[in-house]
C-alpha cells in the first residue's frame, strides 16, 4: 500500500493514492521507467508521490527539466506534506561551494540542466549517493540533447542508477520510432503506458462518476454558415501549403492525413515554423493566414458577434495584412461572412436595430444554470469547514471578462453594451443591472491570486534556507574532520555520512507537544458542540457562496489544480470544454468522494467546439494504440552502451629526432595503448549542449569542458576556434548580421577561425528545395546567398567547412586536434564580445577635454568599429582605443567638429585622417 511505501522512507503523510496509482507505483518503484500518462490524468500526482517517497536525507534525488512554475508548485506541495528533508532548488545563483554542501544534504533537489551538467563533468556530485534522477516533460528530450547527455554521464558513473521519466503528451510519441528514440536517450528499461481506456483506470474513475448535465445549445443558421466558410478557408490554405512543399508530397504520415481536422495544427506547419528562415514568401503568407483564420474561428465560437466584426474590420483595414495575406480577405466568400455577421448583429442596409441584435445563446443557458445551482441543497458537512463556492471555467482571458460582466450586469445590459461597440446610434437607454449572482461575491480569478507566495518568492525562500543549511553543514563537517583527523576530501565525507558519524535528528520541544495536546482537547470540545447543533440542509443560494470565473488553458496545468484544492467547489460550469479540464475534474472527484460536486457543461450542437473535443479523444486513443503496438517491439539492451572510444593521438618515435611527432601515420593506427596520458580537451559553450555534437565528441574520447564563452562555440587549441551553425541558424544569423560580428571577433583573437556549417537534415524532408543553400531560387533565398558571399569575401582568413552530421563534424575535430596543444580555459572565458579595456595611459587634451575611462569596461558601437577597420584601414585594437579615448558613439560623431586632427592621427592613418577632417569641415550647403 501507499502507507507502507511511505513508511519505508520515513514519511507517513503521503498522498491518498487511487487504486491504479498505488498499483503502478508498487510495480515500477525499483525500476527505471518512462511513464506515458493520458492528458490530465494525474501526472502531477504521480510525480509528487515519487518526490515525497525520495524526500529523505539518506537519499539524493535530482529533478531535471522543470521550469519556475513546476518548481513553485511542487516545492509548496512538499512543504504541505511536511517531508523529512526540505526540497532544494539549485541554479546558477548558488555558488560552487554551497552546491557541493547541498548535494551532501540529500533529499529532492530541483537542478538546472546547465549547472548539473558542469558539476557532473567536474565530479562535484557524489554520484554514489544519487538514488534517482527524475525527468519531467520527458518528451522534450527528443528535441534537446542536454538532459540526455546528463543521463549518459550518470549511467557511465553509476550503471545501476535509477531514472524515472514522466510525460502526458502521447501524441508526440505516436510517430514511427519516436518511442524507441526516447527510450534510448533516457537510458531506461521499461515503459509504463497509462491510457484512459485502461480497465483498472476506467474502473477506478467510474466508482465515483461525475454528476454531469450537458446543455446542448443550437447555433444560429447564419453563424453556422460563417463557421463552415472559415473552415473551408483553413482547408484551402492547408492544401496549398502541402502542394507548395516537397515535404507535403513526400509525407510519411498517412495517419495524420486521415484524421486531420482544420482546427488542429499539422506536423507540416510545425516543421515550417521551425524553419522560418528557409521557407518561401508564399508559405509564410499561408502560415500567417492559417493562424489568423483559426483565431477568428475560435473567436466566433466563444465571443459575441460585435467582437468578431471588430476583429475582421481591423484585419481588413490593416495595410500590412492586405499586402501579405493570400487573398481570402478579398474573396466573395469573405463578403458573405461579413453579411451573415451583420445580419446576426441586426444591421440591414447600413442601418442597425438593437432589438434584432442576437447575443450568444450560451448567455441565456448560463442564466438558467445559475438559477438551478442556487436551488441545490447542501448538507452541514459540505460547508462547515469551508464556505461553498461555484466555478465557471473558460479557455481565454477575454471570454472570462465577458462572462464576468454577463453575470454581474445581466444579459440585457451586456446586450446594450455590446451593441454600442458596433458604432450605430440607438435611442434605447442603458438598462438597469439585472445580476445573475450576488455582485459582491463575484470575482474573476487571475493567475497570481492563487498563490500565497509568488513563484519567485517561493524559490528565493528555499534558496535562502538551503544556503543557511549548507553553511551550517560545512561547519559541522569541518569540526568532525578536526576531531577525526580526516581531510576534507569529498569521498571521505561521503563515507562519514554513510557510516552515521554525522547524524541529523529532529527533536520536538515541549512547547510543540503541549500545543499538540491542547489542539486535541479543543478538537473534542468543538466536536461536542457541533453534535448539539441540528443539521438542516440549506441551498447554495441561501449560503451566498463565492462565484469564481477562471481561465484554464492547457499549457497552464496548475491553475485548475490549485483552484480545486483550495476552493473545493460544490458546482462547476464548463463554459468551454477541453479534455485536460474534464480529466482533472474526474481525478478531483475520485480523490474527494465525500464532497458533493455538480458539473454543468455548455456546448453548441454539432459545432466545431464539440468536434474539437471528440477529435482530441480520438487522437489520444490512436496515439496510445500505436504506442502499445510499438511497446511490444521495443529493443532494450541488457547493458547501456556508455563506453568511450580512445581519442586519436599522434605516435611519437625516439628514432625521429628525439621524439618528434609523426604526421604521416594513418589515423586508425594512431592509438598507443602503452601510454597512459590524459584525454584531449575541447572547450564547449554551454548553449551548444542542446545539439548532439558534444555527446558525439564525448563518445569519441574527448574530455568536454562545459563553460560559458562569448567568442566561439568550440575551442580546440589556443589558436583554433570554431563557430557551429545549423542551416536555419546560419540563415537567421546572416539576416540579423550576427555572424559577421562573431567571425570578426574570432579573427581578432584566434589565428585559425572556422565556420562549421552542419546540415543534419535528410534530403527526403526537404521543404521547397531545401532553402537558400540547396537550390531555392526565390528572392529571399537569393538575398541570403548574397549575404553569405559577402561574409566570405569580407573575411578571407576564415575557413568555411560543411558537414553532413554531428559524427562527420566530430571526425573533422579529430583531425584538427592531432598534434595541437590543449586549449586554455581561463583565456577562453576571459575573452568578451565587444568589451575592451581602455588604455591604461590617461590622455588629456585641453581643447577637447577628453579623459580616458581607466579600468572600466564598456560596449563600443560595432558599426563604427566595422567602418573604421574596413573603410579606413585601422586595426581592431586601434579602433577600440580610439573609441575609448574619444567621445565617439555613432558615425556622425566621427565627422563632428569636436574631434581634432591630432587625436585622429594617433590612431588613424594620415590619409584617412585628412579625409575625415575634410568631410567634417566641408560646407555642403554652399552653391
């Protein structure tokens, strides 16, 4: 049972697990496993229970891939459960010395991937004490290699370690081979699938079924025509997007073709958005149009007709939109949409009638539902601890504000206020307020009002307390070492803790015991008084409960969870529906079976809203069916392949001039097994760990030094620096001019500067002939190629190398490293981009009154530096010194009268200095 699992780790206050959660936890606790949970089916509860179990000082559990929202939620929940060891948050703000002490404290620690990667490479973490590594949102590991590299280091140092990964996005893993790829990158052995249609889950959730009343609302005929026309527009845009893309013709996703619906984003659209630098202008227009049409379709389903009309008028009057759209705004179908919307709004022949203005049908149904909720009877136990509350859930902030106004002012007044937005004159006066609920108890929930403490405050308090704990632990260890005579070696300290020399004890003071006993006595007295009171059921309307209108988006998963836990509502109105919201309510109902809950669901009959909900269920079911089939064919090795090769080195021979290195040796025969030397090092920028190349270099036998460097991405030796660019990144860098600046800075500090262009995309996934570097002839691609030619011509000393894969790049690195000295880490870190130190000599010019900024650092204007070096023949150092000692911030300042000839002649060649003075003194206004 869950209590036995909790007791085994010293925590007796775990979650009240459901039966399928308990069975899953008992089955997978000792194993390395990937949990694939259905959307909204309690992934947070499963993850939290694992954190509670591992919140023990004897264990060290590291948590990866969490953001600030995740850390704030789970830290606050762990504190609520009073775990034995407080959670900790480790990021770049925590010093190295404190991190080493915090790792020894044990418990659950939320770690930044960058910090954890550096600490693992530098052996700052006692790997033997790591009981488990938890990976949240495990599906994101498919697009980034940083977490995978961390898990590889962990498996290499501790093969029997435990890794647990969690995800609730099965649709991402349903493509062919995606599950196998994720299992390989996570270094796990088992996959646990938890679909909603599983028999044990369905049985558990059906024990306490929701009391759900579904209200089907008819859609006006004119509005239904508007929806159909918008859907046809979306289909045409998506079809054109497929035909204009080679990837659409060669797509290997027949399942998506069969189940595609207009309101769902296709895989092709996602790939095109990821490669915006390589797509054509037509594709860019189609992508923008599809996004705008889906937004208008969603707006027409939820909001009133006046809001939809105003949105369409803004698009029609925007000149930029008219120039860049694909033509749907000028089509006859768009005119018919405007006519139907004006008909719904009561406008005919340019004249408006407020009486014919049609409000959304859901407003009337919402009023009836709220009247029914007021008559629901509640027993005394339902409201004796907390006052009852009613929730109205929507999917956008704008819709929440409108629903709040409808409930506060009434339908008639909101109809009049909405009609006024159209701009037509009306003789009708503003109606009186007819609130559907008590206005004093109505509130619109904002995301920040749920938290007692803000996310930043929660993390700051945790880091402050863990810093104090780390400093106290350092003093205790130092005192213990002095008594025992041991050194401060980390291995000795780990052994001391393991053998119990340093023990942590929790003591209860007498005041706490007395307080506890007093609380029990007060509890008995209150209970006796309550038994004397007769319990008569009251209706919700008599109790005047709080009515809360909140927004529950799918990407903000914790809003509804916190709301259900804090408010414990007696009734809920789902103004708009999503699958994740319904599942979260199901879990809440199953975990609170004694709490009365009535759910009302408003939906339009045979509308896109209903189809979207049903389609999300269908997609998830198909995804799990494909995952179940692929699970049976997974190939999981008995032992993880974390072996490293030997990096190639040049052999030495005593016969050749006393040990001269031989360069005429075949690279395959360059290993010398008799010599025991350190592995060669490569300095890698931290941002590069999102790519696969650092992992390949580590596998090839190189020691990767992870640090933050501003000049270059890979430093192979004191004279060799490499800037790696993928094709998409290169296109964006050429457009912004960033790559020109990067190459210029590398040439200033390194003799051998290499631009490595890595094309790791297969030809069968090419989009529009592959972009500017694979034959595309559009105007945009021609401009990119011309910029690339300018980059090569302006930097003749730069080497440009093209590779086809990270493995090919690693082989090229191996050839460059042969016989090269090791790179200097301190020098690589000290080099700063566009930051130079002013001259130590103080120049004083009484005419200009210029004083140098001694010892200070500043960022000069790169445009001025580039102009001085390329057009006036200056060296970069001379240009920096000139800007450091002269008031020159822009090119206009260079030609101003305040710059003297003597100052220019010190740094600029005489011919260029004379030219500058002639330009600055030339009278351009004379005839």
